[in-house]
């Protein structure tokens, strides 16, 4: 964004170099971990998620493609998208998985993962986005707001505390409203 505002592409080049180095560490499943040791290049947290620690990675990949028209970023996003849909997605939610096995590590959901529904709309997977939003909205209705962390196995919020002021669900609803204008079922 700084490059876009200033016209100085050095910022973009530095960010992209870092992104490509990070993506280069992905595994054969096209999954990445949540945090990486910058000196060794080894993932120190091998959980892969669309929630805390990685939500912005996916979001900025696709939005940087839109902003800079960089097809390489779209290709990376589409590979990552396919991996998330294959290993993370289940019944409208995206769960945290072990990056090496592609298997669920817990049944906890963070509202930050709602960003996935926005990306589903932006990539044209409107039906999946609608399903995701409806599941998240079901949690909202049940609890009068999104719980900070929700355990789907226990069907209850956890004791974890995070910021309750998350814009991800409303952003997804906004994108859906553009993709499905006038759909009374969704927007009443």
C-alpha cells in the first residue's frame, strides 16, 4: 500500500521478496505454519490456520494482486486457497490443521477466520462464502455476538480472550451483498 501511495516500488519489492521467501518454505501440501524463525527458515509453529497469525497472509495476498495486478500473487493465492479448501474447510468453517499432515489440531474457531468468507467471494466462490457466513452468523445469533474463541466440539465459547471488535464477518457480508444484490434471504 505504501508503494501505491508514494509511487515508490521499493516498498512493494521488499514486501514481495519477504513473501516469496515465506511461501518458498511451504510444504508439499501447499500449507505454511503460523510463525517462522527468520534466521533458520524453519517454522516454529507448525499450525496452519485462516485465523490468528495467518489471516492477513491470505487476505493481503489476494488484495495485493488486486491492487498491483501481480499475477504471481494470484497464482500463490490460488495454490494456498486450494490447500485451505482441501485441508482446513469443513461445513462452512476453516479449522486449524497441522501443516505437515493436513489434519485438524483442535476444534477452536476465531472470528479472524471470517476473513476466509470475504476471500471466497472475491475469488468467485460465492456459494461457499454464503455457507461460511451463515455458519458464522448462526454463532452470532446464538451468542448475541461472535465469541472471541468458539469450540465446536464443546459447542461453547472458550475462556480465551481476544478483541471482540472484529470486522471480518461484516466485511464478508458486504462482499456478499455485492455478489448477491437484493437477495432478501441473506440481507434481511
